[in-house]
């Protein structure tokens, strides 16, 4: 088939996997996203010289083991608790996501990345204390809009 048909077939296959095996599909999707994001960050944003493959592996495993699976659980519960895509539902979902889930996610992220980097509990706690609020408020500048679009237009 042509490229358009192949793309539609790939999208249909992906959506089928979301229905038949949602947790694994979301875990793999998250792993790919974290992997590609870190490759881009290290090569084009940070440009620190030597590529840190272990950081990419830690981020990829976080995506697979934590982000994809917990996101499936949280957003599934959120969509069941607040069904619909109207303005009030979207506003409520974004608010809950950014005020409740965002800090929980940040603690999971800093903890996982710290522990898998060999940091002890005291160092991880210090990182969370030092950086969590910056991460949470930084998220508000972009992710609130992204989630609003997602909650409004992407079916669950």
C-alpha cells in the first residue's frame, strides 16, 4: 500500500493494541517517548559532549515501568470519575492533574531517577525537596495546555 494507507494501518494497529493490551502498549509508548526525548535533549539541547547512555536507559525504564503504567491507572480513574469532554470536565481534569498528580509524578520521577543512579534515600529526599516545586510549576507552563487539548479531543 501507499504511505498514507500504511500510516493509517499503523495507527489502527496501535489503537487496537490500546484496546487489547493497554498497559503494555502505554508502557512501551512511554518508554519510546522518554528514550527519544532524552536522545534529543542530550544531542541538541544540552550538548554536553559525551552521550550518557545510562541516563537514557534509566529514563526509558522509568517510562516503561512507572510512567506508562501509573499514567494508565491515574488517567483511567480520572476519566471514570469525570466523564465527558465539555469545558467544565476538561478544566476539572486539568486542575486535578496539575495539582494532585503532577507532584505525585514528580516525587516518583525524582525518586526513581535518584535510586537508579545509586543515590541514597537522603540524597533523593534532598532532590525532591529542592526541585519538586520548580518541576510542578514549570509543568504548568506547558503541560496544562497539552492536557486540556488531550482531555478535550483524544478519546479514552
